[in-house]
C-alpha cells in the first residue's frame, strides 16, 4: 500500500524539531525503518512528519565520566564500525549484527529503536540490560530517565509526543563486565521468536549484578528477576526453571507462547555460558 | 506552514534531477513513476523483501523505506546506473552463467546487495554471503545458485581460481 497524505518538514535544529512536534498528530522521522513501513501499511496516519535526519550533533558517540553516550541518530551500520562501541559497549556490538538486514542497518538508528520500543526488537532489551539512561529534550528542557523506568507498555515509554530522544548513556564496560546475547529467528535479521540480552559483573568465579532481559515475549522488554538471582547464586538449572515460571509470552506471528517459553530456557543456558566466560 | 509538496534536487545515476514530489511518495515509487527507472522493483512495501534495493550516498537502502523528499541533495544510484557503469559486469555475468536468476524479480536487489559485500574485499564464506543477502527474498528460491555466483565473483576478484 501507499502512505496516506501528510505534510513534511525537515527540522534544522533540535529546538526546531521540538517546536514542529507541537502540531497535533506529528511524528518524528529518524531512520524510518519502522515508521515508513507503518505509513505504507496505513497503520500510522500522521498529519505531519518531522524529519530529524539533518539535525546536527545527534550522531556522535562519546565517552565521558565512565559512560558511553550514543547519539540518537547513530545508525546501526555506524555502530557496527565503531571502535568505541566495540570496546565500551560490547553488548550493543553483539546485538547490532542481528538487527534487520544490511540495507536496514544502513538507515535504521539506535535512538529510533530505543524510542519506538518494539518489544521484539534487540536494542530496547539491551538498553534495559545495560541499566542505561535515556536523554530527552522537550519544550521544558532536557530530562534523563533510567532504562528500568523508560518502557511503560506496548510502544509506550517515558517519551511524550513533544519529546525528542537525543541520546542514550550506558555505563562503559570495565574489566569485570560480562555480557551475553542470543536470539532465535526464523531468518537471519527477522524479528526474533525470542531473544535475551544480559549483563553481569564478574566477582571472582561468581557473578554479581546479573540483569537478564528477554525480548519478543511481552509488551515491553521483560526482566526476569528470580532467574537473575538464581544465576547470581550460580544455579543455571534454577534460573531456567524460574524463567519457565515467570515468563508468560503471548502467541504471536513468530511462534506460540509455549514455544517461546521453551526457547527462552534454551537461550538462558547459552547466555549463562557467555556470562560465565566459557564463550567469548 | 508545513507543506505536502516539496521541490527536491538530487543526482540519479550521475544525472541532475529536479522534481516536485508529494511527501508521501517513497523513493522507489519516485524512481519508477517519475523517472521511469523501473529496474528497482516494488515487492512487499514494508522492508522485508529487498526487491526495491537502491543506493543512496553510496550505501544500499530499502527504496520503500525512504521517502523521495528525504533524498533532496542525495546521490541515488539504481541498477540501471550501476549496470551501465560496468561496476558489476562480472557479477551479472556470473548470475547469468550460473542460472542465479529465474523470474528476475529479485535480481536487481540481489546484485546491489551482493556488490556491497563484495566491495569490502576478501572472500566471504558462504555463511557470510547468506547472512548478507538474508534481507533479499527470491521467491523462485534459487538461493544456492545466487550464493554460488557471489562466491565465484569474490574468488575471481581476489585473484583466486574459479
């Protein structure tokens, strides 16, 4: 199908974008790899598209105060080539190759994925697993929201219709940081049937601060705290059992809920091995 | 006031183009309908099939997931231009000799996507080739021959044996 008619405006600056978003029923256009598909299918029929692709300064990757800040307009392909992301945000580096296909990764943006918040997408789960922060600008200034408080429901986040996500910040990896990532998809690059992003801190032979975040299993990225505690106690079997109890994925186009729950346990075992350093 | 129609200036296959476009028109529809460049195909229109693959500012993109109005000032290349330049003549020959196209609908997208991988140099593994073209559907399902063709060109460009 073809999109319904809309007006288009190219934002010159962040302030200009925020001003334009004051119009009723306006949508921000970043990489467009989800938005334009929904426009084409007429699942979305905004009055105005505000294109932020040429707003300067939103595509930077910078390290400061022990955090790595990734600008909202950093494209997946740019992230894949980034030495800073490889070194300081290894979980993001692991996840990026699983997102879409080369042509999608050339356009899609890290900020767009975080802001859109598709519960089946990789980066929102990574963002929560990394205990990151969202930096957003709106009419009354800049706000910072922690990842645990960012996603509120299906495609619903702390962002209001007037806010522009400008960057995410995540703690830079240290020598003790462990990360794990795995997903199962029918075709490489498709949305996963189920996926898992994880972080932990190595404490001798044990793990501390375990964060396990599944995607494709609910209306938002889903943390499984009982499994996190079991894994921190070194008990993978108990963690798998806890996941089977705590997750109740709905059936969707990718797989039935029971299949997703079963696969979640399989992924947990794989990711636990990554966290424990048995697989680089 | 925000407008629906915009004047855009861009280059398409090296030629200057100036057109007035409706904001809702996708890049692939603009190329096909306004410029009569029908080598780029329209398949799923939501980014899944890869039939609409074109290059914008040197990288492959989905022609259905970019608006023409976004291409103001951009350098757009389609299968027509890339083909005429001779940039992928060896790849096209390999597709032909290895029967890597049947109906041909996916072929322009396959060629441009494969060329992006080949342009990195080296000889990718068959798994890497498959992962790279995973976003391009061939509904004749002739993938084996497509992977053969891409692999052969990678080897010959690297100076190896066929």
